[in-house]
C-alpha cells in the first residue's frame, strides 16, 4: 500500500473522515428503508428519508483523500452519490441528515434532499441528480475563479474547483464539453473520476470504448493520474500533487480513482444483477479496513481507532434524533427559491 508523506495526526484525520462518511451512509440507508435492510441492519417504523438515496459506501477514500487539500474558499461539485463529498468538504453532518429527512432545518430547507444538497458556506455548490451535470457547473465556477483572480492584483495563491463524477458520466456529452473548455481556457479545476465500475445497474466496462477517463483526458491534453481509490493514503498523495499544480495556474488536471460501489444503485436495490464473487473481491479491498491495518502497523492502538469509530457512530445517532425531531417546512416555503422568469415570458 502506498502512503503519502503526512504526519500521524493527518493520517488519523483521514481515517476519521472515512468513518464519519461510512457511519452516515449506513444510518441513512436504514432510515430510507424503514425496516431490516438487505445488510442486516434494523430500522424502526416507516422510511424517514424522502426520495431516492444513492450511497457511496466503499468509496470513502476518494473524498477523504481529495478534500483534505481544499479550503472553504475552494468550490466543489458533486453527483447524485454525494454525501461523502459533502461531509469531506466540511458540511455539518446533522444539517445534512435533516435535509435527507426533508426537514426545514436541512441545508436547503428540505427541498434538495439527498441528490441536491448544497452548502455554499463551505464551497459545496451542490450535488446533482443528472449524470455529468456537475461537470459544466464546475467549469463555470472555475472560470469565475480565474477571472476573479486576474482582477485581484494582491491575490496570493489560487482558489480552485474540484469536480467529482462517476465513470458513467464520461460517456455523456458534458464530459467532453467541460474538459475541452477547461483546457482551452486553462481553468483551475481538478476533475475527479470515481470509477466505481457501475452505471446504475449496468457494468460500465462493456459500455465504454477505449481506456476510460484517463485516456480521454489525455487526448484533450489534460494530464491524468490513475490511483487506487480504495487506498486513502495513495489518494491523498496523488491529490496533493494535482491540487498543487492546479493552484499554480498550470491548468486542469484529472484524477482517475479506481474504486467500487459495494451497494446497489439506490438504497433499496439489492444489486442481484452483480456477480457475487466480484462483490466479495471488492469487499476485501475495503478502504477503511485497509487504512486501519496501516495505522495499526504504525503503532496506533486498536483502542484509539475503536474510539474514533464510536465517536462517529454517536455523532450520527445524534443527527438521526435531531432530524427526526426537526420541524417540517412551512407550506408557504414552496413558493420561495423559485426563479421568476418575468411576466409574460412564455406568452
């Protein structure tokens, strides 16, 4: 396993981020099912999560390793599978659970739900229910950052945008459009492909011509780095180099993280279409278990790592209780946050 030159405190922080994401996803999964999940967890009563829930379980190393290098001023766009990205960027866990529950105290007043969470206070511009839709949004944000930096003579350093997307997105038009625009205008954007091998219920490999995200980026003269997306320390090291290059004004970069989606497309999808042996092999590369082994080998005690896991579980249980008790949105809120196109626009 590769490791990045970070101190012990930073390595524990990466591990803690993954634990918080995993605990959140597990709890949200059960809350969305309202009963015993396909994975043996018990939920009580009716489903609490409103709308579809797309889990990132097993992919925790990618957002943890990448977002460790970002500041609150940096922007981030996400996918329909974006809880981990949002947490790793610094968004408040309880408010996100409230959003999943459709409550007024959620980030978006209960209107965004799982697939459209946004928290501008930490630079999280939004998850997106449309595959590949976050790519052009990220490029627009990065272009704004570049224009703003050019107007600020006293600026030190460069704010950047990070765009997470899946392997299914590379077969949609916005991928080519976004990468081309980013390269032509040398924009400060890091594209991160979370290659989890599945596009909804279809294996991505047979549907993707050529060598995938890295090869397509390189064809557009965008340097690309491929990394083991289940090794948080390798992701951290690769992201450190790419983020530094983007901040230095050297144009866009792409990180191709090879990971695996261990759950179904949505939380109620048992993924019976998947080869059980493939899933078993993927579970053997679990990023949290691998990081734990590394930390234990470096002398971190099992008790300390267990304590970090317990803290994450307690935090999530408190978030569940808060979300359950939170108020529903006022019906009048349905008429806010609506774009006014002007009188007679469509007449």
